[in-house]
């Protein structure tokens, strides 16, 4: 287990804490500023930060490719990795003769090879090989116009996903929202199968039914908190609305992940995912601000207004930077440094953590049916992912 894998596990734990903490803060903000659209618009728009970061990264990579200092980079990297290479010098006269004959028949231009300060017995390194190094090399992928087109149709899906999630937080508990959000991987399996990216198996179908039964049980099960001042009927009405919003958000999130994977590649080889997020933030900032007025006219949203105080406004911005921008960055790194399966299973820890957080912050209590439903959702989630892992093992 290398340091990257251990760091990835640490990032997963950090992401779990950030997600639950951000959800609790969002619910607290709703007590003074209950405007899901405005909060969603701000949090998604802040993702525009990824756009200049991606631009700066591309410029730095171009400079590294063109800068002679890359020789120093590979020289240092070569010295640090010599312990893992075989230092077997050519000692046979026949080998020298063969090499000399081959060099006469196939002369090698000097500019293609780095022969500076190479020790005896060490292979020559092609300068083209340096430029093709995975850390700084270019990979075939989408051009700028294709990225813009993909981001244009991903933006409304992501915005609606976040809006429904925040609407769920405004009407139900963090625990219920987390349980429903965890079903997004099952919907991702469904949409992936429709688009030919996933295979449907009996085990996965059973896992979906187990989780859906668990979702139904969490909806029927009772949950109450000491800081709620609504009547029992109003609480039940708000809870059902919140559960519906949460389930719709999970469905759209499953669709978004499948479309994002199809656009960016299974491992982001076509284009960096941060570029998509940057464009999504930019398109949201410039193109979706006007939706607040028709939503208010339809009675879905209250009248748009600024936060009631600077403290609430500061909490909104900080929660957006940490709970949206930083969380997405940690989540992406954890997938790269571990595996998608480990990262996805690790994020399912938000279910028990959110329940504990609601118990400590709001004094919330849960019925036995609700708890058993959460266990079923978690079990279906694990079964679906583990079956996917075992199906891929023979291919390796």
C-alpha cells in the first residue's frame, strides 16, 4: 500500500466529513435564508474557479514541454528511480559488435536522444519519450469546441441535481437526504446499461430492489427532532416532499455521472473533469441567473433577495467553496489515488455519519423501520458495487 493509496483513503474520509458538515450548515442557513435556488446558483457558480485552474495547468504543462529544464526533471527522476531499474552493462563483445552494426545500418539522429551525463550501462532516453510522459504529455481527447458542447448539456442536469438536493435539505433531514443520495450509484448502473456502458446482471437487479425497498422504508419510517416546531401532519408533508426531491436528485446524479464518464472517458483520458466543472460553473453564472423569477411566479420559490446578514452571506460563500469546490476536488483525487470502487464504498459512510450528526445537532430520533431501511439501502449499495468488482476481475 503506497503513500498515494493511503492519502486517497484519507481524502475519502475528509470528503465524507465535508459532505455531512456542508449539509448540516446548509440546513442551518435555511433557517434564516430559505432560498434553495439562490443557494444552488451560488454554489454551482463558484465552480467557475476550476476554469482558470485548468487553463493555468495547461499553460504550465506547455511550458514544461518546451522548457529545457525538463531535462533536469527527468535527471532527478531518473536518479530517484534507479533502485527500481536493472543496471546491466553490455559486457559481451558480440553485443558491442551487434550494436555497432545496427548503428551503421540505422543511424540515429543526435537530437532525438539525451546522452548528457549518462552513466555506462544505462540506456539512452529519447527526448520524445520525455515529452510523452503521462504527467505532462498530451493525450488524445476532446477539443475546446467539443468540451463546450458537452458542458452545455451537462450544466442544466448538474444544476437541477444540486437544486433538488438543496430542496430536499430544506424539507427533510440530512440523514434522509444522504440515504437517498446514496442510491445514485444504482441509477448510474441503470443509465449505464441503457447507454451500453454497464452490463445488467441478476445480482445488480436484486441490489436495486433491495435499495428501493429500503428507500420506501425510510419514507414510511418515523423520524422526529426536538427542535421541530411544526405539527405532525406538516412534518410528514415536508418529509415526503423532501424525500421526493432527494430521490429525483439521485436519479439525475446517476444520469450525470454516466454522461460525464462518457464525455470525459472512463479515467478522464479525453479531458480533465475539472474543465467540465469549470465550464459548468461559467455557464451557470452567465446563463441561469434569470430562473429565479419564473420559479417565484410559479410559487415554487420565495422572492429573490440577498442574505439577511453578512454572517449568513459569508457562511454561504464559505460553504460553497468548501462543500462544493473543495469537496469535488478531493473526491476526484480519491478516485485517482485509490479506485472508483473503494471511493464509492467509502462515501457511503455518509449514511451512518449523517444519522449521528442529526442526533447530536438536532436531537433527532429514528424508528426501527427507518434504521432497517437505511441498512437495506447500504446493503444494496455494497452488493451492486462488489458484484461489479468481481465481474471485472476475470478481465484483468
